[in-house]
C-alpha cells in the first residue's frame, strides 16, 4: 500500500493564519488612529462647565443638580405585592 504525502506549505503561505490575525491587527490599527485623532484634535481643548484640571485629572465642581421645574421633588417608590400570582402550597 502506497501513501503519498505532499509536503505542506509553511504557515505564512497558508491563508488561515492571516485571516485569523486580521481582526486583532485591525483593532490595534483602529486604536492607534483613535489615539492619534484624540491627541491632535482635542489635546488643547479648554475645560468648560465648571471643571478644574489638576495634572491629568479633571474634576467637576460639585453643584447640586436641580430638576427642570426648579423645585426639588423627593423620589418615591411604590411597590405592590400580588398575592394572587403566588403559588399555593
């Protein structure tokens, strides 16, 4: 009985390793593009709306939020127990 084995190609000649590596490579390239755009377009942007910068940390001034009507309304929660839906024992 004869078995003929053809020599296999090196890994870099096969399409599957390149296909499997394409996803992580594209994610890294997208990350680098995002970091580049963030540093070139928004690095010198002024802090607005009551924030203060201390080194690399940006802190927001603690101003209590008011509802749209201008009056503070307390939050209430209403719960009901449906005893008819409970299984009987």
